[in-house]
C-alpha cells in the first residue's frame, strides 16, 4: 500500500471512530496502523498532507511508538532524522492552534527519542542537538517568531520531564540507564535551560508583550520550564549531590508538598538569587490579578513564585560560623522579595477571602502556600527581618497580614475538618497554621540557648489563637448531636485532630499569659453552661462537647505527648516562664489556673449530683481523664527537672497541691472503673492511659499507695469483685493488674529517703503488697483446677467458667508484666504453685478456642 | 464469696446445671456464643455505638443460629446482661444409619441411642450428612461429635477412626 492509500484509510477510520456503530472497527484499523512495521514514512506523509487533525494526531502517536519500538533496527542517521523532523514540524506549525495536541505528541516523541539515544551520543553531539533546538526558533523576528520560541521552550520542558525519574516513560531500558541520563542532564544542561527560560521570560515580561498576550504564550511556557527545573530535585528525591530535595510532603492541600524544600545547591545561587533574577516577575504580577488571575499566565507565574519560596539550603550563602541564629543577608533579601510578590494575593484578608469564596480560590491558596513555604524554609529571624524591611517601605506587615488571614479563614470554617463546606478553606487554614508553627517554634541549637520567637509575632499569635478557640468551639458544638464515628475517635480522624491541636498549641505557647488565660476562662464558662443546662433539664450535649474540646486543647497546650521521650514541660512555655518580669509571672499564673481547671473537669465525674443531673457523660469522663493523664505525665512529681516556679509552688512536693491532685485522679479512676458499667472506651482510657501515668514515677506511686482511693481500688481488686474481675474487657484487666502491681516500685529503694529503714524492708513490703493483690486470683485458679476430671469437664462447658478462667489468666499476665526485682520472689512463688493447675485447665478447655 | 459459688455449682454434672448464664453485653466478643431470640447463636460480629456522642454505649451483635444457620441482629446497652448458652460436646461411635436418617450411636460405656438424625437445615449440615453417608457406606468406622446447647442436639463433626 502506498502512502496515499494509507492516508485515506486512516482518515476514514478517524471519521468512523466518531460514530458508535463503526467505532470498534475503526479502532481496530487504527491499532493495526499503530503496530504496523516501519510506519514512519507513512506517518510523515500523513502529517504533511492530511487535512484532518485527528489523522495527524494518530500519525504522531504512531511515530512516537514506532521510534521506540523499532529502535534497534533503525540506523543512527534515521534516528537523528526522526528527532529533527519532529522538531522542524513542531516549529513550522507553531502558530496553528488546532494542532496543539499534535505538536505536544511530537514534542514528547522527540524527548523520548532523545533519551533513548542519549547513551550513544557524546558531549559534542548532545550540545549540537540543543543548538539545533535553539536554532529552530529562528528567525527571531518576523511572523510566528513568538510561537516558535514557545515551541522551543515546550521541547525543553518535555526533555526535562522525560529525563526526570518520576515522569519518564517506559522505553525498555534498565534503571541505571535512566539514572545516568538524569544525572548527566542535570550536570551538563539543566542550568543552561534555566538561563534560557529566564531570559525569555524576562524579556517578554518587561516588554509588556506577555501581559498583553502578544507573545503567543512564550512567557508562560518559559515559566513552566523554570518551574520544572526548580522542581527537578523534588521529583528525583535527592539522588546525587546536585539537586537534593528532602522535602517533607504535607498531606493536606493539593498539588505537591505545600512546604517542600527545594535545595538546588550552591552553584545555582547566582542565577536564582541575584536581584535581577526576579524583578521582572515582581513587575509582571500586579497585572495578573482580578480577571486575569485565572488565566494560564497567572497560574504559571504564581507557581513559579511558590517554587521560589520553597528554595532552601545551600543555595543561600552560609552565614559565618557561630552566628547561626542570624540571617544571611541574601536570604533576607530573597524572602523580602517573595513576600512582596505574595502578599498582595492575601491582603486585605477579608476581601481576599470573600473574593476566593465567590470566584476562584487558587490565588488565595497559592498565597498561603507561599507564606507557609517561606516560613518553613527560612529562620524566623530572617523572616521577621524581611517582613520588617517590607513594612518599612509601606506595605502591610507580614505578621499582621498572617494574623488577619488566619482569623478570617477560621471564621469561614477552617476548623471544621472534613465536614467543612469548602474544603479548600481547611487546606488554607492548615497551611497558615504551619506557617505559624514554623515562626513560633523556639529555635534550639547545639551551642546556644533557645531563642524566643520574633518580636511582634507573639501578640498576633495570641489573637489568632483566640479566633482558633472560637472556631474550634463552634465546630465542636455543631457536631455535638451527631454520632461519634469509629474513625473519628480512633483512626485517621483522631490522628489528624491530634496534629491540628498540637499546631494550635504552638500558637498558645507563644503567648502563654493571654492564651492559657483565655482557655481557663472558657472552661469556667462551659462548666457554668453545663450546670445550667443540667439543672433546667435541657440537653447538655453541646456544652459537654465544648468542654471536651477545651480539655483536649488545654492538655495539648500545657504538655507534649511525651511519647518516646522524657516528658518535660514544652520548651516554649519554659522559655516564657523563665524570661522574668511581669510577663513571666502572668504566664505562670495562667498556666497554674489552666492546670487547676483541667483537674476540676476530671473531678466532675466524681460528683453524684452532676451525674444524676446528666451533666457528666462517659465521653466527657473519657476525654477529661485522657487530658489529665497527659498533664500529669509532665507535671505531677517529676523526677528529673524541677518544675517552673509558679507550678512548683502549687503542685510541687512541698505544698499539698500535688498530693491533692493525685488523690483526685485516683478517685476519678476508681469511679470510672466501677461506676460506668459497659463503657469499655472509658475503662480503656482509665486502665490504659491514666493509671500507668500515675504509677510511673516513684514519688507519685509512693503517695498513691497511702491514699484512700488507691486502697479502695486495690482492695476491690484483691477481693475479685465482679465489676473489676468479670465485667471489664480482658485486655483491660491485664492493664489494671499491671498498674496495680507496678505501684510496688514505691516500696523499694527507700534508703535514700532517710527514714532509717533498711533496704530489705522495702523489698519485703513490696512483696507483701503484691501478694495481697494477687493471691486470691491464684487461689481461685487453683481451686478450679482441683476439681475431679468429670466435674471439670462439665464445668469447662459453661460459659461463665470460661469467662472466669480467661479473666484470671489475663490478670496474672498483667501482674507478671509488672514484675520488679523486689516482687519477683512472691510472684514466682505464686506462679510455681499454679503450673500444674494451668496444665489441667489447658487440657480441660481444649475444645474452646478462647 | 466468689469461691463459694463454685463449690455449690460443681456438684452436679448436668441435671441441675443451668442451660445459660448471664454475662454483661460489653464482654461478649466475636466468635463467642450468645442467646438471641431464644436461640443459641455464635457471634459473627460485634460493634459498639452510642446515641449521639454523649449517650451510653450500646452493643450491636450479628449472630448466627448454631442449628439452623439463621442470622439474627441484636442491639442492647453494654451494661445489660445477655444470656450465654452452655455448649456441651459429646462423642459417640456411629453404628448404623437407617432409611429415615436416624443414627444409632454408641457411647463409651456401651449404651446406645437412636434418637438423633443426620444433620440438616444448613448447607454445611447437608454436606456433613453427605460425608457421613459416604464414609459409612464405604465401611469406615466413624466417631461423631454432637453439639448440645439449650436442649437441642445436632451432629457437628465426624472423624474416621484409624485402625
């Protein structure tokens, strides 16, 4: 078949493809064409002669596939010819709008062919090819020049995409070939591409052609190429020494990490940071707002700004050693320029948010992204310096803008999590909170003490936090009547909520006096509301839910999770409290007030009137005990570091406050274990979170052992009361036994307390304590096993006996988990007596899987 | 108090023993047993829910009748007591199967009983009946184990005795 016939066939198939009746047959024809042997000459014929755009498109696809497929059988000159042909065709037809898809396919084909042949090309031929590419834009003036330029840029962008590991196509070569291509392109040509794109963008922008649309999209294409180059490191995950990018990808928010860090390396400092490198961009941006904000040029320009904001690492000259907290001037200048670019998108805050809600939120989101990237990648001192410099020249201060925007976003529903009306508001709020976190987290270095957050940021943080509290409470109350889903309470939803609250806590800790005081006030208000609702018989769910939120927030603000590390009061709080002066005193007072408020919430579950009136729900108890446990882990009788002054006075060993708090929590635990039958979540928190914390420290455990509530609990346990021994879920029984036995640690090691008792005495007391706890259980088990086999077999079929045995075994397991050197002899003695009974029981229960 | 309980109830083997035992709903786990609508059932699924966030916890059970295979769903507050059936397993040697499907079974002490039919009512039961007939017809010596709960009995599994 000659080319003419093939062309007719393909055109016919394209026509038929549009109609459902003939679609399948047409598809077959096209596929056959695509797989045919050596189709390239036919493709070229169609590309040049055919009037049908679809036919040309199919020809282009076929050409691309065939080039890779038949690579081995194509002589080198033919391969180069395909490349040149694609280039020439795209450049020649640059201006034809209807052929954009065809051009894109051909450009992609070019990139693939280039990569496939890259290994065999030497440096000279590679350079020659790129010169050829640039030459395709010639002549630089005259009709269609801008369009040709754009095509050249698109070609380079396709090459960058193809050579980047994340977006490379499968061409049937080994991984290390891909890697080699990547690193060679990076080392030899990447900067050259960037420089070229920069030049094009700068000239079209400054000449006004871009804004007016007279550049046929060349500026936008140039900016896309620059973004692709800047993002090279992110996509390739830090391979090689050049463009490493260990960014931390943020889950929320669309479009790649909101605060990913691009680290191009020192060599790029010149081209990226020189003042002239971005001025053209700053000049272009104002014309891209309003109606033009949604256009492609604006989108690309904003993406480029965000990429610039994400620069970090060696590209900024390293500051002099010993001066690590100070900011390098280049970084400050860059930061300032980027702020100048991004701030107009988000100020004035109300107007910007209103506009985003009404029309298109992309501009606002890009603004938030830029701010959060800048905050994450620059030291707070640098950011503050840049913000100050910018404010001095008349623009609004960045911190003020950040505060207003945060408040506006929160008011518009930013706290609502997954249920928000507009999900992007939530993303924006998350990014803003990230920015605050980066700004306000105290910077600790090896050789220097922690540095306080920048001046001016703290008061604004306090106001932003106030807005956050309002929004959080409103959201809590709104959800008070829905059912709690499993996911929300335990799964991904709970983890997300924890993260959110911990970022909110950063805000609170930056300005402790107002923020913690606000929380304490709100707690009082919520409790009053609760009492009022209960006494008048109304439904108290909203007040309860608000109190739950406040308890969680207070626990987060006052204490870190302490998982995997020694729980200490948060760095930021310590910093504020040790600063001295009236501010520190106010902060201390606020912290104390909030701690007391938190303990009072836990104490609510002890009041029988409150329970009867419906003012206390199992969920409130659960949250309150969880929050109290977190607080107590840090603040109740710490062993290593002394508490800050204000809290030491109230809760320390000297005053009675600590003891009172301990007894309150022990009584609460007791009540929640015995007084709420069937609430396994609540008992789970009690046995899993609260009790282990109370017995963890020796000082606390010692006081606990002599307190009334603990004795009551231990006594009930030893008597094997049904509410503890039978009705608790089995794993929780294990945890309960463990905590009870672990408290024995307080007996031993009394020698240092100077009360004159010999060391052996402590161990003996510990052993006696554990024996009293566990002996009844052991005896019960042995008694069961001692029955005659026939009776035992009959008993083994009874469900209640099965349950009893399971619970006994779990209790023993728990006790053994908490074995201490001092209690080991006693436990061993108990257990050795049980070995035979356990075997007997094992045989008797051989049919029961449990 | 707890230990006295056991002494009195272990005296008798099955004449005075109750058929069910009350247990708190929150402690019944999956693959355990419970009584639903008067039938002994095996628990297939348990989940807890609350009315609103501040109500009390309730348990939802999905359970399957041991004997008929029917599915039941129950919802009760977690602090409520549910009945849990006592399940007994007895083993007999299979001596004969007559035309109507009644099996002659012999206990360890030599007594026989003929009041039990081949299992039926659910798919697995029918399959088991098939298997028993096949193996018995092939001349194998079989031991069957019978599941007994709340006054009902049914053949549960069959084993071939190795010579």
